């Protein structure tokens, strides 16, 4: 799942490789630059040209492979809603938001991902590079579910909160509906603990 910038899936999402300066993107760009230099060089022997081209493409593919790994090692928090327990990974940085649940081929039923944003705004998500269908809950500061939606895998439709929120919880498709959980239900656990200052 990818957070959509300004509510529009027009390529401006933070997941686009051109806007990020990660080591994976550096490897991709370096490899493509090396390959381009090889193709434009007139002073190389044919075998040197082929070696340089292959090295550049290998470097680019290595960076691309690293960029497409699912993030599975994020911090976790225990949440509950009614009698149901959730083991949620916490995505709290821009890079973690951008990757979300992309490239996952499966997720255990009791797991999800909690997106934490600094300010309450209308949050919009899409499913670019997300291989599994998901259910999304937009959550108020006190843990109340504002609205819910179902999202099909690998689609660019925007799914937005009905009002400004700081939290978004993604679960497997149908998770909320199968348990009878609706807007107005309340999540318990960090960061929704009422005992925090």
C-alpha cells in the first residue's frame, strides 16, 4: 500500500523511485548510467563494450531487486478491537509509508500495518505494487474508526479518509467485515492508550 500525495495517484506518490535517494535507487541509477556510457562510447573494443554494458545492467537489476523487497522488520505494536487482537507493524517514516505492504505475497490474518503520521490530514492510499488485497481503516487519535474500505490488489484507485486522521490501519481483505467491525468501533493499545499524557 502506498500513501498518495495530494490524494491523486498520478505518479507523485512517495514510492516512485525517481524521488527517493535510497541505496537501491542509487544502484539502479548508477547501473543505468554505466550502461548508457557503454552504449555511447566509441573508443571501446566490442568485448569491453559488452562487459561494461552487462556490468551496468547487473548493477541496475541488483538495485531493482533490493527495492522490491517487502518490509517485514518494522517495529510492532499490540492492538485490540473488541475481542480481536492485532499484531501491527508500525510505519512511521516517509520511506516506510511509501513502501507500506508493497511486494508482500501473504500476511497472517492477525497481522496488519499501522501508519502513523505527524499531523491529521485527509489520508489517501492506493494499491500500486501491492500484491494482496487489503482492508483499510482510517483512525482518529482516540482509536475510533472513522471509515473503512476494501482495496483490490495492484490498483490505482484512491481510498481516502472521510475526515483528517493521523492513523491508518491496513489488514487483510475482509478482516473488519468478517468480524462485524464498523466505523465507530474503537482500537485499543499504543498509540491510542487514554493513559498517555
